[in-house]
C-alpha cells in the first residue's frame, strides 16, 4: 500500500517548494491542516549539508510555526551520526529546559 500523500511528500524535494505548496497539496487530498494551529513549542533540527530537506525549507517551515525554533547543525547532512549525537542531545535538553522556565 502506498502512502496516501506521497505526492505532497515528494513535493518537499523540489527546489522551489514552499511549505504552503506542500500544505495545499495535502489539502487537495483531504488532509485538514492549518500551519498556524501548530502552537506547541517545537524544535526543528536541520543539517547544514542536508540534501534531502534543505535548510532553506526548514527555515520557511519553522517561520510558519509561531513557537518553533530551528537549530541548523554545521556539517551535518540528513543522517544523524554517532559523533553528532551528544550535540543533538544538548540542543534538545536546552530547548526543553527553556520551555520549563
């Protein structure tokens, strides 16, 4: 069985994609999504060298979420390597600690 919104997910990979285009494609398929309803504190982590989900798309997505924060990790691609794990744990713990204040 294929993922019902596969074409919207594939749209993310296109160079000129915007979060709005992806949301529109999902809505065309019956998904109910309002990006401004995502008000939960959210930490997005992106790799500076990510070829799959480019940092520019991550920036645009986070911009649309009022309480989101983006951490772009220098030198990281799409895959989390064991060498980067401690840094990522630190970023997540810092984010959680800031939410508890």
